[in-house]
C-alpha cells in the first residue's frame, strides 16, 4: 500500500512539474513557461523579493484546477487570490472564465500586473483586477463585506516563516462567507507554518485534496465553520 502511494505521489508530482518549460533560446527578457488552460503562459520572475518568484505550490494549485474543471467550474465565479506573486494562479483562473481580483503587497504589483496583462489580454471572459492587499490592514475599507462576496479564495504558498500569520488568518476570516471555498496549496517547511494549520482548523473545515510528500506540498479545500458545527 505504501509503495502504491509513493508511486501515485511520484506520478502526480512529475505530471505537475512537466507543466513548466523554459525557452529554447535565451532572449532579451528572461521568462519561465507554463502550460495550463490550453495556453502557453510566460511568467517573468524577479529576484528582488520572494513574492516575485514562482513557487511549486502555485503549479500544484493550477494543475488541480486545470484537471478538475467540471467539479470546480470557475466560469463567472468571483475569485480573490491572496499573495498572487508572479500571477500564475490569477492567470489560470482568469483563462478558465473567472472574475479574478489578484492581490499582493505594493512592491509586488508592478511585476504581477505585467505578467497578468501579457497573458490574459484578449483571452479572458473577464479582465482580472490587480490591487494591493496588506493582510489584516483596512480590510473592511477596501473589501467591504456588504459588497465583496467571493465564491473562491485562492492561496498558494502564503504560509511561510514571517511575522504576519495572525494577519493572514484575519484576512481569510474577513473575506470568507459561509459558502466561500478556499483552495490553499501549502509547502511544509517549519513548525510555525505547521501550527498555522491547527489554528486554521479552529475556524475552517479542512479537506485534503492532494498530498505530495516528494514536493512537501499539500492542497486543501476549506470552508468556514458555522457556530453550530463542531
């Protein structure tokens, strides 16, 4: 049984990583290529900060969405992505027909907006919106509960060793309605990150969709707990 699970993990991880390709020739602009939503996606990274580098968790989430289009039909759904980084998840969900709000910190937005526009312009049913979101700050002012309802919250590798995990939890709570589904890909690294999952489960029902030990990544689906639920 363990051998079968290892084989399944290896096969799925290999299928996900095959989505990534590099240009055959070195050009004036460096980019990384990804194949999702029947499109060749070109992503420009930046070495200036972590948020402008594409991590494998984003590929795991995109692969899941691309291969589960009927179960998770994103057509005309309202989506917000937290910590969008280089924009791959935003691009893929937009190509799959969603209305996407793509968010990150101010110093990330320039590269994020560039990647999103170059890969979605003229290809999407709804033009994605790129905007600033600092976790835990002015949430009601910029994302009022009365008017901002999201069918899905997307998050890839937003939990890592930093001092803002409490603010991240506040942001998840604020943006989630009772019927909002969170799709969250996480790479496990350090104890503070692992303990975040325990804290998260106090507020959300968590379902494991993928477990990829070879990549140290898990993909979760989550919905807010209701007061009557244990």
